[in-house]
């Protein structure tokens, strides 16, 4: 039994296809298949059910896959320990980011990080919170950036920043004359929401629970992007709420439609998340330092009221 064989087993378990697993492992399909079969013969147990499409995992095979993941991770930790002792910050690092954070945060820190740590190859994936949690548990991501708290026992959450909610109120709206808003001013049916599956949407719904829910508006609109919500609001179809960083690049005309909340403003906590048995800790620390540094200057709010994402179904 070798670490390489266990890595091949994990690849097949992930992709449920020998050809794809071989491509992702940078070996030929016959080589990967032969090594997996060799391991099955050595253990005298069938790990994969090749009669199914996609390939299935036997009951015994699932236990082997779970243990193989632990062994491969612990083997990788040895290299991580050596890198830390040498002060080396480099290698491939896979980072997941939720869709409501990526468009604004990534341009703020990526160039800075790449310049400071040229030996790190960042692989960045946009995923919802449910996928991030699963991929962190399975070891497919080294770390993730998402709205917290999530309350997942096996994951460590380290807050990066607290991002206030800002209202975008079109001209002629019932709240357009107010200089500052309170949560009680909001009516859920009056707010254009992101489509189901975004944690920012859940935060808005939580914020509005204590507000007025009565509305005479004869429509309900949901969208997949903040830009679409802004455009719909410009057409007089309702107001919307935006994360603070998303408001920084609005044109002057649109910035006049922003309304901040009374202190402390409602906000979301955005954190760097990784498995408690984290690998590549030195890269996680470097990421946290760079991101916290660049965002600190953009967000100057001290006291905030944290609005937590709702984990019912956890599609964030």
C-alpha cells in the first residue's frame, strides 16, 4: 500500500470515473486502474463497483476512502511542517469564495497577494456556502471565504472583516426622503432580493423580520446579481440592500441613492474558514494578513450589529 495508490483511490471516489480521475492525477488511465486494482487485491476487498455508471463505492470501500483521506492529509502535513520550519510560503492553494463576496473582495487583494507571495499558486473557485462546507470537509479546498458564523464543528472560522448593509433607495420611494434608516423602516415585500441560494439574501430576510411586512406592491422580484437589483431599483421597482464594499464603485448619481443605517448598522461577518486539521497554515495566515489589511482601510465602521446567515438548507 502506497500514498500514491491512496491518492488514486480518492481521485476515483471524487470523480466516479477512472478516465477523469487519471486526467486529474496526471497519469494514464491504465496506470491508475492498475494501481487501484493492485490495492484492492492486496486488501482482498472491492473498493469500487465498476458495474455502475457513474462508478459506485462499496460499503467497505467508503470506509477505506474515508481512512485514505486521513492518511493522505497527514502525509501532506509533513511537507507543511517542513515548509513552516523553513519559512517557505509557496505551492498550490485552493480557495473557495461565495458569490456575494468574490466580485468586490477579489480585485481588492489578489494583485497585492500575488506580488507579495509569488511562489503561491492560488486556485480560486466561486461556490455557495453549502458547497464550500462540503469541499472543506472532503479536503478539496484548503480554505474558504464566506459569511459566518456557520457553526460547523470541524471548521475553524477567523473573521476577516465586518461589512455593513447599505440601502439603495430610488427616487420617489417611500424612504427616499430619510437620511438614515432603521431596520424597523424596512418591509420585506418592498425589497428586491437575491435569488434563493445566497446567504446575503438570508441576512436581509433576518433583518426584516422585526420590520414592517405590510406592502401594497403587486410583485416579487429576485435576481442573481447585485447589479441587476440596482438596475431594477433604478426602474422604480423597489429598493434593495447591498453589502458596503459593493457600493464603493457606484457612479455619483447612484451613490446619492444610498442610505446608511443608524448606529450600530446591521452587518455581516466575513471570515476565512478552514478545517481544524488545517494544512498550509502559513498560506492561510498570509491570506488573512493581506485581506484584513486592504479591507481595513475601505471599511471604517467600528460597532456593527451582526446579521447571521440562516443555515436552513445552507444554500449560500
